[in-house]
C-alpha cells in the first residue's frame, strides 16, 4: 500500500493537460483584452499609492482585483477544469476580506515613503515583477501573447505582486496575515507548472522565497529596533 502511494507524482493529481491549461489562459486573454492594460495600470497606481502614503486606497483597489480574479478566473473558468478551483476561489475571496479590512480600518499599515531597507526594495521589485514583468514571461518562452498572465486578471502575477505590496504597505502581524494566501497560491502554482512542464515553473517559488526571506528579515529588524528603543 505504501509503495502504491509513493509511486504517485504531482501530475497524477492534476485533472487537466498542459494543452487544456494554456488554452484556458488564452481564452482569458481573448475574452478580456484590452482590459489587461487597465489592470496593469491599476497595479502601477497601487504601488504609487503605497509609496505616497495612500495605503488604505491601495489595499482597497487590490482587494477589488483579488475578488475579480477569484470570481472570473478561478470560479468561472479554472473550476471547469479543476474541481479544486472553487475552493481556491474562496481563498482569493478570503484575501479580499483581509485587504478590505485593512483598507477600512487602517490597521497594520506601515509608514509610507521610499523603501529604506533591502526588504523594502525587494518588496518593490516583487510588486513590479508581478505587475510589469509577468506578462512577458509566456511570450519570451515561445507562447502566444494571449497566453500571457496579467496582474489583476490571472492568479499568479496577482499573488506575486501582492507579496511585494504587502512588504511595502503592511507591518506586524497584518503583514504575515496578508502574506498567507498569496504565498500558498505560489506553492500551488509552482507544483502545477512543474507537472505541466512549463518553462517558467521555478519563477513563483523563487519569488515566494525571496518575499518570505524579506518578510522575516524585516520582522526581525523591527523586533530588534523595538527592543533597543525600550
């Protein structure tokens, strides 16, 4: 019995082929183009809001995009090829609630301004990677432009950019709370992409590890500073 379980691979638990998955991405591109341009612009605007002290507005816009991706991509489309898609969608809606709560209460917001530490610059890099660089990955790997994943429309770049924005905008326990679901999605994504032999499968895990290290570094630095001042 144990030998039977150890013979399984991640690919055995994914109920769709690479062709089906990339066709799903392409259908998203066909359906919503040129909305991609608007969501990318919104992503850049969110980063600017964070840098200029409008963290609550940034979180509110980001919450709306998480809800949009959860419903239009995961619940309405991804769930058609993967039975777990609906559960993933509810996870995205839970992230929407976390971000909306921060936006409405202002709790957990960090001091605004240009990143003053390496973790802050890593956060800014991840935010731009998710918003501006991610749509280039699939075309550079030889796939069609309509198969490109875009912030605010697809799950992967939205999660990556959110990790960066969380590093910039939030502090304390709220930062870690807002990190959980994007981080888990990056893990799910890398396992899926590896099973489908996507050329860019290492990208989500590399960016996730970078974000997690930056968050831990920032938390330790804040704790040390707090002890020194008391």
